[in-house]
């Protein structure tokens, strides 16, 4: 379908103008805080199945199984073509898409449930190596702290699963229906401050049309997902979750809904 004129966006235009709140309180939480939140294993949600996101009308392609995936430019070993998430999470995505549809927009998912092998490769190998190339002074504990800002350690403890291993964390963006993605100001998976959710609130060049557009689009993505119950991750404009330990901690839920889905 043809994109609609921006003047017809109505309520979505209001979201594009609403600033993203300062993320520094979340960014300043101590390391390991998420893992201390309980998982409600007695709830019906805990045993909820993984379902195919695309079978429910949500667009996407697994970024790590693709080959046109800068900055990697290769299929990641251990990746899968699937885009899987918990049933209730997908139902919320469907509601977001329904809200976007009249305006010629839709969600596009990069990644959802993630195999342990992929999580381990990026946390243990790729990201540390690339960060050290850019800053050779980063070593040891300081290096792994920086890695942890963008990639969780692979799940080893059932009481502290990596978010993507639960099937309730998602990486996604907005695009014109069946077409190009909206400009967000950085590559997906950029492991640097440019990816921070509120970066364009404080660092946008007021003379840059590119920065102004990225700020408006990040705001739209932030609010349309937040208003459907998803919580946002401060370091990455594309990461959202519903029901994992991070979600529970941010929205003050008594416990997480989901544990690890599978390896």
C-alpha cells in the first residue's frame, strides 16, 4: 500500500512529538539487579508456548540468520530462521500493528527467542573483540561491563535467564507497510551510545533533518510499544520486553511471568 501523508497521522504525530523520558535512572541501576527478581513458575503464563510471530501477521526476518545484516555481513553460526515469542507477547504485538495499520505503518521484528549459541557468540567473542578494536584500553572487568550494557551473558542459571532466551524479549523497528524501515539514527545492534534510547533527546543536531527524523521515530516506537505494556531497554532503541525479569523490575510487577523457554 502507498504511504499516507504525515499530516494524516493524527494521534501518532503526537507520539512523535512526545519526548522520551531521561533514561539515566534505569541506566544507573547496579549490575545484576534484574537477576534478583523472582519468576512466578506457578502462573499459567510460565508454561505458555512459543508461537511463530510471522504466522500472526507480524513482519520480520531473523537478523542473525540473514546475510544482509551489517555490521556482521554473514550468517551467525547457531542462528535459526525462526521468529518465536510467547503467545501473549505476540497478541500484544498484533494490537500494536492494528494501531499502526491505518497510517501505513507496521512493526518489523529483527529477533525474538534466541538460541544460546548466538547469545554466547556475541557476548563472549564478537562484541568484546570489536569494543577492544575501538578502545584498546578496555580490558578485563571493565570490558565485560561494557559488553553487558548491550549483550546479556548466555543463560546458565534457570533463575536468571538471558532476556531473549525467555521468548518475551524482542528486537524490532517500524517500517512502511511492506516497505522501507523508518530512520532511527543508527544501525540495529550498534553497541555504542548512539543506540541509547534517549540519545536523540540530548544529542540531536538541531540543524540536522536526519537527527530530527530519528528523534521523532524513536519517540513513536517508544510510546506505541510502551502504551501496549512493553518495557523499553535504555541502551537500545530496538529492544522491548513483556513478562521477563527486566519487565517486572521496570514496571514493579511482583514477579516475572516467563523463565527460559528452551536452549
